[in-house]
C-alpha cells in the first residue's frame, strides 16, 4: 500500500462545519487553528460529531469532520471513553476509507513527541492500516 496523496480540509468545509456545529463558540481559537496540520475537535462534542457525520453527503466535510473526531477521541479523559468512541469511528474509517486514507496514514505515525495520546491511538490506527492492506484496499 503506497502512501496516499496529500489531502487537506477545504475552507468551504471548515466554514460550513463551523456554522453547522457552532464551532467558533465551542472551540477556542477555531479560526486560527482549523485547517492547519489537523483540525481540532472538542472531546465533549464527539457524539454530536458522529450524529452529524451520518447526515453528511459532502466528502470534504466528512474528511474535515473525521479529523475533528479523531482529535476528540484522543482527548477523551480516560481509556474507557477513548475506546468507546474508537469503536464507533473505526467502522466509519473502514466504510469511507478512500475519503479518510490520508488522515489514517497521518495518524499512524504519531509518537508521544508530537501527540500526547499516541500510545493509544497509533497502534489502533496501524492495525486499521494492516486490516485494509489485507483486504486489498
């Protein structure tokens, strides 16, 4: 499996999600952070993100919202909550793999030097990459 082509959040997707999910109010410094190396999520809003994702038809918005969901999962207060939401997001990553391929590969190489919850997230994402390789994706 080759590295996927670079993909980024579009301004349109960022702006529309900001309105739809009231992100400017819920995430401090949204406008200065969104769309940089990753798009920040709020750990308290992960369930709302999951519900909203299920309603989306736009791949750019799905891409951006998934970045936010992964960030929100990584910020959960404990391993139980982390795993609860990982189990909900993993099937979405598999189903919409082609949309999220770049994001998956971005997260698979995280280390504690560049992300605090990488000891939990990185092995799960690497397992997902291996699963997709074995399925021929």
